C-alpha cells in the first residue's frame, strides 16, 4: 500500500465497494449553499427514517 499524496485520495473500502469521503466532503463544503443543502437533506432523511 502506498501513502497518498493528497487527502482527497484516501479511500474507505468495505468489501468490494470504495468511497472517497474527503473528496465528497470537499465538494459539499465548497459553498455555503451546498453545505446548507447537504445538511438539510441529511436532516430530512433522518426525520423520515425515525418517522415510521
């Protein structure tokens, strides 16, 4: 395993799937509006999940 040069390149692997959480976070944190959209989306998803 080689160390990554950039934080965005770090991956999380679970079985045969991998995610790039730092790259995803950077994309959501680019602007206040996108951060707000992301936060509200997560809030409403959690509310829906607990509603049932």
